[in-house]
């Protein structure tokens, strides 16, 4: 059960971070075929607990019918699709005190993979 600072230290040692702020980190997950996905990791408080949100954008609102993605949401094994402003995201939330580093690494890779697959399917190009 890591603290936020322990998780940040793990992220710093394991990944190249694009952003490293008090309550937010980001990184770019790169694939051998040249594609990439930016993942934002954010700490927040809810229900008197500390949670971690992993999110990665994959398309703009104007490019995909929301009903299509609502139906796709039911098929996802991990994470959900959300709309923030005019950008669709893959989002996964977890209680920080229930995470271990192996699970965190798995969730990061899966959020990136789901977002990249959706981006390849629904967006015109690799922009996120």
C-alpha cells in the first residue's frame, strides 16, 4: 500500500515523466510502431480516501458519435470512456491504498493500450 510520494518515486524511477507536479504526473507510453499515448495520473480525495485517476485522451467529440462509445464502454475489460470538454478519454480510478506497483504498471499499460486502440479506430490520426 504505497503513499502518493512512494508512487511518484516509483513513477520517476520506472518511466520518463512529461509532467511531475504535486498532485499530477504524466508520461507518454510509446509503441514500437511509432504510435504513442499520453497518460495523466492524478491524485484526488473522495469519500475521505485518496484515489488515483489514470486517463488518456483518444478522440474529439466531433469525430465520434457518443452512442457508439457508450456501447463500446460495455465491452471494455478495464477502464471506462468519458467525455471531458470536447475530448474523449479512457479513465481508470483506484484507491491509492489498494494499489501495488505491479498493479499500477498493469493499469498504465492497459489504459494506454485501450486509448491507443480507440484512437486508431475513431480518430483521424495519432494525436493524443
